[in-house]
């Protein structure tokens, strides 16, 4: 039996050939709306045939090879085809009073009411409704079995059977504009007659319970109409609430994308500022190290000058002692030339002492300037460190 290819089959075939495809790609390749593909993808994911993977802005359909199984529509159609009851055989009465019963056409016989309902569901590809309608199909099978038991071949047929009233056309309404055209079938109904008739041989022959069969068919048609109304309500809800939800989600996603872009811009700016501060801190640290080296050199030079000064003081003390000794000698009547020479030497040492004192003052001034510079650099380093911590 050949079936019509549905949108679900096309989606399965496309995803199976590529193993993984994006939702927009599938909708463009098959000429379908993205919302329609999304709906069938979620249904197929519940069936275990596909897997849906979500990215930040994209949705992918992945073929599930490990859980591949038989198409549930084919399974239901096959079971319904096997459960379809055979047409009741109506024997004819011999003689001139024979009444002709118009049997259903072969086409309508093949498309019985249960098979026609399943065929409409198959054309629509509504695999999500099969689980819900499974509970409805099972009572239909039980009703058919009861009907088969109730139908007994009748040897005699009343003469006053109206052939036009014996066949009643029952039409199954279409679910929506997109569904397959409505199917109709014919069932023979006999006019009301006594439920029992005494045969010449004493056996009791039962006639077909036409009213009971008609009530069952009406109940089945009412169930099909209810399913149609529920499907129409579901389509209406899908067209209103689902579309509004998608639009709200898209707007929310757009707002989140804008906020993410702003956060990324502020983060990049902060990162750049941190990099600049790190470079400044590194340069200040390098300058501080150089200043520390200079201060160490100045301190070493100052220490050396102090040592030389202490040596000069010792020499000066020695010269003063010698001068005192010479002065004592002069006072005792030694030669005047020694006195002049000693005076000259004393003047020279005094000049050297003054020069050393000036140099000492210069070194102290330079050392003080270097210490002030070091304190200033340390204050700047602490201020930059504090600012860096506040920015972080």
C-alpha cells in the first residue's frame, strides 16, 4: 500500500542524510516555515527519532541512529487495516419476491470508516495525535468485533425493503483546509423488522441489528468530529500563543544580546585601563629601583667622604699638635722661619678643611634631595596601587 509523503517524512529524510542540520537550513531546503519545522522537530524528539541541540542563537536537528525505530503511523495503519471487518454477506431470497441489496463499491469498501480516519491522520502527519487517539481506536476495534458477532446471515429478507433507504452515506469531516479530502463509505441498513422470525424447521433466525450498528457508527463519527474540533483548537492555540511566545523570546534574546555587547565593551575598556595601569606601575617600579640604586651610590659616596673627613681631622689634630710643639719651640727661642712655615702649613690645612666642609655640605644636600625624591616616588606608587585596586 503506497502512502502520501508528508512534511514529517521530508524532515526525517533530510536530517537523516545530513546527520545534523540547522533549523533555518531545513526550513529553507524544504520550503517550510521555521515554526512548522520546530513543531515537528519537538514531536519527533519525543518519538526518539531526532535530537534537538540548542546554541546561543541557533537550533540544530541531529539524527538519532541508536534509537531508530518503526514509523508509528505505518504501524497504526497496518493494525487498523488488519482489524477492518469484512463486509457482511447478505443472501438473496429465492423467488420473484427477491430484494436486491446494493453492496458498497470496492473503493468505498477499501476506505472503511476506521481506515479512512487513520488515513486522514496519516495525510496530516499528526504523529502527536496518534497516542491520544490510540485510546479511541481500541474501543472502535471492540465495537467492530461486537458488530461482527451481531451480524448473522439472513435467509429471508422482508419484501418492503426500500433500496434507496437501505444505503446511507456517512461522511467523515476534514480536520482542516490542509487535510486530505473527506472520505465517505456506504453501509447497508435494513428497515426495522421483527427481531426474530420462526423458520419452518423450528430454528430462530436473527436479523441484522441495523439500529445498533447505526448508533455505533454515529458514536464513531461523533468521536471523529470531537478529534477534529480538538485539532482545530490546537492549531488555533499554536497560531496565537506559540507565535506570541516566539516573538517575546526573540525580543528578549535581542535585549540580552545588546546588554552582552555593552558588557563586553565595558569589560574591554576596563581591561585596557588595567593594562595601562600595569604599564605605569611597571615603569614606576623601574624608576624606583633606579632611584634606590642612586641613593645607595650616594650613601656609599657620603660614607667615603666621611671617612676621608675623619682622616683629615686626625691629620689636622696631628698638625695642631706639631704646631703647638713648634710654637712652644718658638717661644723657647727657635728660629722664626719655622714659625712662618708652620703658619703657612696651618693656613693650607685650614683651607683644605674649609673645602672639605663645603664638599660635605654639598653631599648632604644631594643626599637630602635624593631622599625627598624617593619619598615622592613612594607616595606616587601607593596612590597608583590604591587607584588600581579601586578600578578592579
